C-alpha cells in the first residue's frame, strides 16, 4: 500500500470513529509504529486530526471546541427530549421549592416542560434560578413560576451569564435541585466544559445546590473538555439515554451516582 493511500485510509477511519490508536493502525497496515506516527504527523499538519497520547483524534474533537446553542439544538434532539422528560419526574405537581437550571440545549428542553408545570395547590411556588437567557425566556411564560435571572456578562455562544457578579449572586443561593448540563462526563476528569468562566458558574451551581442532577446525552459520556467543573462525587443523579461504558459505569457506581436511563 502506497503512503498516500494509507493516509487516505487513516483519514477515513478517523472520520468514522473519531479516534485511532497507533498500535492498531500498525497492525492493520502491517507497518512499524514509527511509520504510523509519521503518517499521523502529516495528517495533523493538514488539519485533519490532532495527535494525542497513543494515537490521534479528529481535529474537531478538541477540548476547546464549543458549538453554539443554535447549532447544538439540532443534535441528538430525540435523546435530549427523552432526558428532559425523565427529569420532570423529579418535579411533580406537589413540588414546592427552588431549582436551578443551567445553560444548555438539554436543559432548555427541560425548561420547556417547566413552562407547562402546574402546582397541585394554589399556594405552591416553584422558584427557578438560571443564568441562561434561553431558559429564562422559556420559563417566564409560566405564571406559576417565580423566575430569578442571574445577571453578569452574557456569553453569546451559550446565552449564559458569567463573571464575578454571577458568582457573587450564586454565593448567596442554595437551591433544592440544580439541573446541570456538561460537554463531557469522564471517569477520572469528572464533568467538564470548554470555557473557564462558564465552568466557574457551573461549579458554583453544583456546590451550592442540595441535590445535583446532570442532564447529559450519551454522546458526552467518556468525553473530557478543557475545564473540569465537578467531580463525579459532586453529582447525585445522572440522566442519560444510554448505558455508559464499563469504566465510567464503575466510576459512577463508586461515586454513588444514581444513573437513570431515559
């Protein structure tokens, strides 16, 4: 097999699986690991992949890649809708208290359910705290919800308020449940997101809440992005749409995280 043909094959494998291992490619093409590393270096120079320990990942699979809310809204929508629906089992009509809703597409779908929530009695109040402009806009339509919108600098890509003033407000709040999104859930790295300022807000939400529920579709499981904002042990419940891999399953079990499949 010619070198260029081998490069095309590697490019196709990365596109299909998102990740390749040096040892596996060496066996597949019957070449040395040094040859594979040279191939990966060429493909990295072309911007096709990014080399990592033991192999390479697709160039788009970067710890700093962050897709806008409007783009993410159309990704894994069925799974996210099921997760949002399952989360509503934690907010029955008899619920009275305060919840925090993090910024994100799955949490925005959850907010759509909150917009239709009705109390069992006329004197009940559901307080919703959020730093998300999108979530606030959705739940504000419900007259049975008392909305607390956190201020701060608005990040356009996520429509989330961040910064010192946001963190100051959160330091005085302790909601009953925080519903959190994440860009990655990893056995060792925990829950992560690409941006430092947004991670700081997520950490404050997580630490301030009496109960933490992560709403994360299966595409984020096993992934890690730039900034870890919570350990697995900081989460009480993970609602997702597919069983995590064995390593993550074991880590969640050891951290005593309840896993609910939607």
